[in-house]
C-alpha cells in the first residue's frame, strides 16, 4: 500500500476523528469558542473555583454575549440562530474549562431565554431577549424547591390572581445565577396548573440569597429565591406556558448542552492525564510506560470518544427534528457517567498532584457530582430510559 492510501494513525486528542464530519462553519465556531476559553477563562478558572464564586458575573455575561453564545440556538431577537451541533460544540469547549461556565451559558440561553422565546408574548421577547443575548441582562430559572427536586410536580410555590395582578409566594432552591439575575423565570402552581412568570428581581418581596460552602461547581453562583407576596402585573405571566410539561421542555434544551459539555469535561481530564503520564517519571521511566497506566488511558480514550459520538448523533437528530427527550436522557445519563469515570481515573493518575488546583482533574471530578445531580439526576434519567424501553413508568 502506498503512503498515500495508508489510513492516518488516530490523533490521540480525537481518536475516532469525531470532529471530522463537522461543517466548516461548525469547526469555526468550535475554534472561536476554544480560543476564547483559552484566552479569557482557562487562566482564571482555578482562582474563581478557589474563591467559590465568579468575581465579575456581569463582565462574564457581556463577554459571553460578545462571543455570541447566549441563546445562540434561538432565532431572532439578537440571537445567532445557530444549529444544534454548533451550540453543542460551544458547550463542549466551555465545559472543557469548567462545568460552572457551561452552566452559566446553559441557564441563560437554554433555560431562561428559551422559556421566554417559547412561552413569552411578543412584548416579553422584545423586552428581554436582545439584552439577554448581549449579556446586558442576566436571567435565572427557578423550578427546584427545598422539598421539591426530582419531583417538581410537588412544588409549593403558588401564584394566585388578585384582580388583574398575580401574587407569588414560595421558595426556590439551588438556582444558578439567582442572586445576580435581573429577571427570574419562576414556575408556580396556579388554579390552572403550573405556569411560568417573569419576575424582575427588583420587585418588592423578592429576595435572593447566595448559597455558600459548596464543594462542587464553585465557579458558579447558586442561590435561594424567596418570594413573599410578590405582586406582578398580569403581563408577567408567560402566556404560552401551561402545565409541568412547559418547564420540562426547557430542561430538554439545557440537558442537550450537558450531553456535549460532559464530553468536554471528559476530554479535558483525559488530555491532562495523557500529558501528565508522559512527563511524570517513577521507577526510572515515564508512568505512561506502565501497563496499568495504559489501561487507564485506553479506558479514558474509549469513554471520551463514545461520549463525543453520542453528543454528535443526538445533535444531528436534533437538527433533523428527530430528537426525542429520551434521546437526551440517554445522552445525559451516559455522558455524565463517562465523564465521571474519566475524571476519577485522571485524578488517580496524577497522584498527589491530582488533588490540587494546579491541575484541572479534581476540579472537574467534583463539578461532575453536580452535573450528575442537576437537570435530572442519574436515577431520574435511568428511570426515563427504563420507561422508554419497557413502557412502564417506575417513578412512583
Ligand atoms: P409526567 O407526568 O411524566 O409529566 C408531566 C407532563 O410533562 C411532560 N413531560 C415532558 N415534556 C417535555 N420534556 C420532558 N422532558 C418531559 N417530561 C415529561 C409529560 O408528557 C406530561 O405532559 P402532559 O401534557 O401529559 O401533562 O411528570 P412527573 O411528575 O411524573 O415527572 C416526570 C419526571 C420525573 C421525568 C420529571 O419531573 C423530571 O424530569 N424530574 C427532574 C427534575 C429536573 O430535572 N429538574 C431540573 C431543574 S433545572 C436545573 O437543574 C438547572 S441546572 C443548571 C444547568 O443546567 O447548568
Ligand atoms: P432529590 O430529588 O431529593 O433526590 C435525592 C436522591 O433521591 C437522588 O439520588 C435522586 O436520584 C433520588 N431519587 C429521587 N426520586 C427518585 C425515584 N423516583 N427513584 C429513585 N431515586 C430517586 N434547579 C433549578 O430549578 N434551577 C437551577 O438553576 C438549578 N441550578 C442548580 C445548580 C447546582 C449547583 C445544583 C447542585 C442544583 C441546581 N438545581 C437547579 C437543582 C437540581 O435540579 C436538583 O438538585 C435536582 O433536580 C435534584 O433534586 P434534589 O437535589 O432535591 O434531590
């Protein structure tokens, strides 16, 4: 066989050439987000994680807005209207830096903006979406409550009509960006079922308290929202929202970003481990030369590439309008578990260095505990897949 016809050896950073089928535009978006991440995020993220906050969330929002990733998969209202795979690639590159940064973009674009885009009135869309796409306004999404996590249908937050107004009472918990948001998308039980409301965060009766002492997703702001007699005009209701299916349909969008993001976190951990194994010497040679290290690396390559292929396939299904929510459940379930395996193996391969913030592996490892919990826990997605294949719901 001539050299011309010999297949190229796999690239250790993209073993199955997962990215080889990307269009030129998709590859361009990947490269642009990767370069932004290398320049603006990666040099600072360990510091932010250690501080347990994002020191300049408004500056970060504007930077993400300038990059064009906030609501980038939405059409109109200042949004880029990018394809699903392009949006996924952006999530992958951001989460390769830190899950908290992908979360920032997911909550803004896939949860808060998507809810307004899908269920909002023309006036609500025009008032909020262009500013949110530019990062001039920050949104959050309040579904979870202290006693209502996996089972959001049991929510106690209540919205009652009072003349033409609505009055909201309740508590939302674990809300990303809650204490820095300009607008909260709050889901509340009404006499007509669950509905969504746009709550400007300067409305009297609304308070947001930052949650401290987190051991995971530290480069992210997480808050409790307290609503005490929050009086809103009638046009604060998202008119298109109706029933629990409305917030759950927003979750499909954010979960899609996690399918890709987890592949990014896995890739980052594998890549760090490969570098470390090549340079760290013990017993007279690089630890990459030991069979047990190579087995760990082989397992990582497999997980990273399978996660990448899963994300790409789900992205292509989404672009074709053929992506069912159970496809996304499978991707979230599988890719987060794969990323957790890779992160743990990469952590062990780094020895003592692996427990520090000098290397990204343990930061990713603990972040992935959150990623496995939010947007539907591992168990909830297992049950969704179980229901999809057996036809029998086993949630209750
Ligand atoms: P169930 O009776 O099954 O469903 C109620 C209605 O909703 C519909 N539905 C969905 N619609 C769209 N997408 C989905 N994924 C949907 N899942 C269900 C369903 O068809 C039904 O519609 P209808 O018209 O018949 O009334 O509801 P259930 O009470 O039995 O609960 C089902 C379950 C457990 C799957 C669901 O509640 C669930 O997904 N629980 C997990 C909750 C969750 O994921 N919370 C996430 C909060 S947000 C967040 O974590 C942000 S993290 C920040 C970041 O993303 O970075
Ligand atoms: P629970 O629902 O109490 O679950 C506890 C355990 O029980 C889990 O292992 C679960 O899988 C298991 N379990 C529950 N039901 C079943 C069952 N039927 N069968 C088997 N096992 C079951 N929410 C928002 O609304 N907006 C946000 O922006 C947001 N951001 C977040 C950011 C962070 C950092 C974190 C940690 C969470 C965030 N969340 C947010 C909340 C998140 O969605 C919930 O934590 C998640 O849905 C799980 O709910 P829970 O924590 O109450 O756990």
